[in-house]
C-alpha cells in the first residue's frame, strides 16, 4: 500500500499547515495508513498539484479550486471543534482511495 498524499493548506503555508499535517498523520497512522504531507499557502496549491500527485487537500484557508481532488475543510479539526465528524469524513475519503 502506498502512502496517502495530502496537500495541507493554510494562510502562510507554514505553522497551521504543519500542525494540520501532524494531526492528520497521527489520525491516519492510528488507522494503519502511511502519510506524506506537503504544506503550502493557498497561492501555492496550483503549482503543488501540477508538480505532485495528491489524494486530497485539507485546508484551513480557502482554496479556489478542487483540482479534481477531495477538499476537506479542516479548520474545526485543527482547533478541536467537531473532530469526530471531520475524522469520519476523512476516513470516508481515504476509504475510497486506490492505494
């Protein structure tokens, strides 16, 4: 099984996206998945999608286009609001991936 490729997006592409990547990795690894995450600002999404293969985009700052990938609004998950609902949505998306 290959790692799940996640594009993590926040306002500056540094602190919040790194925290988000870490939380996503923890949840997915607890469920038996490997994760490779890349952190970017919203302006870097198009370039990242063109230069890499991603399975989903998790964001805390608006993303203009889905680029044909599942988009997960992770703002609440990052700050601890409705985490269970987010994890359920995440696991649903991951369950549909061809790994």
